[in-house]
C-alpha cells in the first residue's frame, strides 16, 4: 500500500535535526534513493512510512497528506478526534465542543 505524505513536513523534520538525506537513510534503514524519491514525490510504502515515523518518534498521521489524514481518522475515534482538532482552529473547536455539551446536557434532563 502506498501513502501520500506531506513532503514539506518530512523535509522540515529532517532539517530540524540537521540531517542529510543520507543520514536519514542510514538511521531509518531505508535506502538513500528511496528517501530522495519520497521527498520528491511524497509517495512512500507503508513500511517506509512506519520506518520514518519510528526514526522521528512521530505518528503516521503527523506526516500524512490531507487525504491520508481523513482515511486514518476513519479508523478510530482517537484518529477522528485528532483529525477534527488539527483541521479546525481552536476557537471553532471550543465552540463546537460547548454546543455538543449543551445539547447532551439538555437531552439528559
């Protein structure tokens, strides 16, 4: 299975550690050519994505492209919650939560 990744986020993660592509390849166990291809195309196998995520200590959803976030979110409630919160601003999230809480409270009376 191939996944679409956020190329900019991946490059930002690598550069934040001051790593070259070859260093990332070495520590992740992925070939240099594969790292180059992933950073250029944004497409990677699930195995490569998991390896990269383990190397940086992040979740797959953290570097997935938008469409992948939606697919990931559909798999679990936690994923859905992460997707909803990451795609809304905090003010909107707070308002939505407050409205949901009020409705739930009214329904329990």
